[in-house]
């Protein structure tokens, strides 16, 4: 009985020691980046990828594209909103401002696509660069032989 208790404790202890460490990979879900169940913003992605120089290079490009997309989209949206908002209160629509706003909004799309492409590349490179720890898995088997009943561990 003491041997069985000792072997059980030994089995649990060795599994705890030899367990693989869970890596903090970043998941890509459509155009959203998630790590450990938390959504990541571009600033957070940039901070995380600092440990991998190649991934950082792509993430810096992505961040510049994202900033450009936000600026162009905001200015364009303001122009469109200003024109259509005036229509709602009875002011004549200024089609020049509406056209410029629409053009700037359309110009922001390639920058957003560039952000998405570079950020996904950075995440893939980051995930590939994580250290892969590999321990041999312990297989426990119960045995019955000429010596009696026992537990065998295979490494």
C-alpha cells in the first residue's frame, strides 16, 4: 500500500515538473488579435512584438498604416457628416466638401488593408519565434508480471 501511494505521488509530481509551459501565442480572428482571451490594440501589439526584431519591423509598418488610415478616415468622415448633417437641418448640401470627404475616406482603405496585412505578418512571425519547449511525455502503464502488480513509467 505504501508503494502504491509513493508511486501515485511520484506520478503526479513528475507530471507537474515535466508539463509544458503554455506559450502566449497571439490568435488572429478575422482582423482582430487576441492573446489569452484579451483583445489587443495596435499599441499593445507593438509592445508585445518588441521581443522579436523581425516581427517588430512589420508591426511598426502596420502602426504607421493604421495611423494614416485613422487620420484620413476621420477627416473624410467629418466632411461627409458635415455635408449630410447640413441637409438634415435644411441647409443646402456642399457637394465639394462631400466629394473631398468621400475621396479621403476611400483613400484610407488601402492604408487599413496595409495595416491588416503587416499586423498579421508580424503576429505570424512572432508566434513562430516563440520558443518551443519540448519535453518527453511520460506514459504511465499498469503492469502485471512475475514480480507482481506495478506501475511502469515510459519516458
